[in-house]
């Protein structure tokens, strides 16, 4: 695939993709239950509630209770999708997730909106940047961070058929849509968006679009770029990632998350266990977030396309 063939067809929030996906999932499987802790508008659940009012559970401002009830519903054979902001889906309820869901392997889908810096104006208390690390450390927990609204919708549908606990991370702002709406999501599969031989760019979530933009800029400067979208952080697609490294011998990992604990850590662990290659990391470096416009925050924290370009040039010097 040529990276220059990737164009945005519009903009839509990944949380909109969640709303569309859970509605479609409800039509396909009568055991799907949509749960929310107060924030049904933010999770875009209106269609689901109108169609399946008897399968919607409003838990109010009681996230820990929601996780416990979800575990019980899963025990009874239902497929509960819990929904609230990412900060409240992970940090606030980590004990309940660990003890009641992960430890016993309950079939609960933990769906988290408003993740990362692009939450924007709500600021540091809501902009969790540690959630991927928290969730990928739990044994048996699948961790997914889709790259646009279309893929978020497909990821929800894939999770209906997936057995076991899972964490689905998505966001608040309108964001470029550039994947095919009908392509099924395959859990554990990374995708090559552009083929190159000089440097690999690995990205997840919103940062995939920034990586695409960075790759186009690098290609214009004569750098051949292998672009790998990694929407499933656990289980990691080791074959695709190692294949990319075998061609380029260096890489940059891009994520809207702390550098510690996220996709970068996962890829670093992978390569050190196989054949070490130079790596650079574009992410949040041991800081909390702050209130601001999403794109302004990405720029301030060093997560925009030009920061990826700079990291690519830096890692190329280390080959």
C-alpha cells in the first residue's frame, strides 16, 4: 500500500463509532447489555436505548458498582458492555476490574471514552494517560485502541464474539475517518498502511493519523517509511511488528499515552526478546495532562506529526 493513497473521507469521533457499534451489536445478539455510569450522551447510546430499553442499565455515578454488576451479568450468560470516561473505567475502579472481572475471566467489555490528551478542556483529572498500562498488565485482558470511528464500530462487533474480558479505548473529538467502514476488525492483528525500508512507524488510536501525516512528510524528503497501525495492544501482533523491523532495522512508537507502560513498552519488550533495534518514543513523558484544545495539547506535549518526523530522523542516526 502507498501511504499517499490514504486520505480522510471526513471527521467523526471514535465515540460515535462506539455508539453505532453497540447498536448493531444489540441487533445481532440478544445477550448484549449496554451499561453506563451517568454519561449516556457522551457514550452515544441513544440508538441502543431506543431500540432495546430492556437491555440498558443506567448505573448513575457508581462506576465501581457498575463493574461488579457487569461481572454478575456475565456470570449469568449476558455480554455486558460497560461505558464511562476512560479515567473512571480504569483508575477509579481498578480493584473491581482486577478482582471481579479479570481474576475470574468474566466476559465483560470495558468501554472507555474520552481517553488521552484529546479529551481537551476537561483537563488533567479526566485525561488519563496511564490506562493502557494498567489494563495490559492484567492477566487475560485484551486491550484495543481503534484508529477511527469506522474501526471502533467494527471493534465493538468483534468483541461480541470474543470470549473473555476486554478493554476498548476511544476518544471525544472529531477525528479523521480513513478506514473502510465494512472491513471486519480482527483482534490481535496489526495493519501495514504503507510499505517502506528506512524506518518503521508504529502507532495506535488517534496517533495513527498523525503517523500517516508524518510518513507522507518523510517520504517527500526521501525517507522510505513502513507504517504499522497497532489497534490491538494486547495480544500484540508480533509477526507483523518483527517483520517491519526486519526491513527497516529501527522504529518510532507513537501513542496518546504515557511513554511508560503503553504500546512503546510492549514493542520494546518484544524486540529485546528477539533482536534489539533502535527505538524512539513519541508519547507523554512522565507528565499529567492539562486543559486545552485537543490539537494544541498534542503539539504542546510533542505528539503531532512534526514530532514524529523528528523522532524518525533521530532514530535513523542510531541505525
